C-alpha cells in the first residue's frame, strides 16, 4: 500500500503529529514543526486549518486535552492542547468558537525540566480532573505531573500572562498562576508516557533501557517503605530479549516506545530495538509478554494502537536505511507479515505518525520532512 490519500505541507520540518482520540474531539489533528503548532479538522473536504500557534522554537511533544471538542460535534467547540519546546518550556494552547488562539507558557526555568521533553499526556479517567493534570517525561530522568489549575498558588505570587498565539503575539490582560508540579525521579532518561481513559491515577512510562513502568502517581511516598523513585511503581515490565541485547551491546536506539490499547487497560504494546512485545496485564505469566515478534532489523521506532479498530497497531522504522516505512499489524495475527506502507524513499524517515480517529477504517497520518501524508488502510 503506497498511495497516499492526500498530504499536508507544514512549511517547515514536522517533528510531532498527534490525533485527538477523545470521542468529542475525533477528527482533530495537531502538527508540530520548527516554531509553530497547526490544528487541522480532518473530517472536512478538504481538511481545514482551525488554528495556528506560534511558539518560537521546535516542538518536541504534543498532547490533546480531553476537554477538546471538534466543530463537527458542536458549534461551541474548543481546541486545547499542551506542547513542549526544544528549550524545555511547556505551553497550554487553546482556541474556541468564541476566542482566538491563546498560549499559556509554564514549566520553564528552575521549576521545570532540564532536558528535552520527549513525550506528554493528560491525565486519564472520565472525571473533571482529566483536563487538569498533564504529565511530561524527559531526558532529565523525571516524570512530572503538572496541576494546570492549582487551588493554592505557591509560586511566590508569580503569575504568567496569556499571550495571543496567532500572527499577533501580543499579551492579553488575562493572567493565571503558574502550574505546580509533582516530580518522580527515575534512574534512566524517559522516552514515553501514556494515560488510559479508565484510570485517573496511573501513567504508563518507558525509559531508554527498554523498561516499562506502571506508575500510580497519586501514591503518597510517606506511606511506603520503598526507595524514593520506587514508591509509585505498581509494575515493571521488561522484554527479556531487549535486556539481553543491551547487556551484549547489541545496537538498538531510542529505548522503549510504549502505548496503551484504548479499549482495554490490560493490553500494552512496546517497540524496543528490532522487536515488539504485547503484554496482557490480566495474564502476566511471570512477566512474560503475551506476544512478541520482529519489527525492523535495524530497529523499530514508534508504536501506536488504532483507536477506532483496536486490533490494529503500527510501528515505524527508526533509521532511513529503508526509507520512510510503517508496518501495520493485526494483534490476532501477529506472526503473519504486516501491511507495509512505503511513505517515502531514502533518505527520508518517519519522524512521527499517529492513527486518526475517523470512522472504523484505520487512517494514518505520517510525518517526514515538511509533509504529513494521510493513508487509509483498506481491505487490500
């Protein structure tokens, strides 16, 4: 399958692509480039740009707020998304049917990360708090959970202006207190963080060594006797082949890229090195994965579950030796050959990709260079 349905041109290299998987925000797509974030409504013909937020430096991570509502769902729509920049700063981006683009910046300086922010997500669960907390992971080995609406302002009276996010970069008269952060330190740099709609207290975190942690971030460390970084760890998963490869210095880059299957909190998928693994937390079998299999000989990269057809998952190639390629697997037939999507030839490679929540047919958005190409997976 090599024919794209259509492509989007961001104008600069695209580093992050995130689709909104919440039911009310289905069809929204965020693209992060060298200095800005664009929001597209994908269920229109042609796709429509809803908002453009000018951050001023390269985007390294994006996460959709569960409060987002697509214009296709309601006339009273809302775009809300968090973004991380290469300068380690964090930003809450928002726009609604009654307001223009706004940017609230936080997490910089001494209070935030001191390494590249590799991933972020909002809290899971289905209560009002799921749009209040956002988690970030970084090369500085820290998982930080930010309270975007703190009930107590403990930031020494510091308030941050909300600035307009479009071509007009002036500040508004609105101010809000800086978010407070709860930090959990890990022994190695962190790569991904995920939440699940069924739980507001747990995050799924992976590190550069191939380990995956289920973290209860609401645990009070004073009530446990474990070490400072262990107090919140509910479960640690390690694919034995990945550990063996790391001990034997077999090259694999990037660490573990993990994802939670949206329709089941028990199913976790991981891409690590040249293999992938799928765990069923209800059937741990001594910690062994339910399924394992090969991905790319020179290393797989990102792992994504399809939100509309959860039997499908996809993995992208890490290097450009094979070009920009994505493998799409069916969890019911993991030992069969995957669907191969050749997005572009060498020297291009997939910087990021995601499934778009559009109907039951799996649709992929894949970024290489300044382009984001859209593929629909048919029955062929």
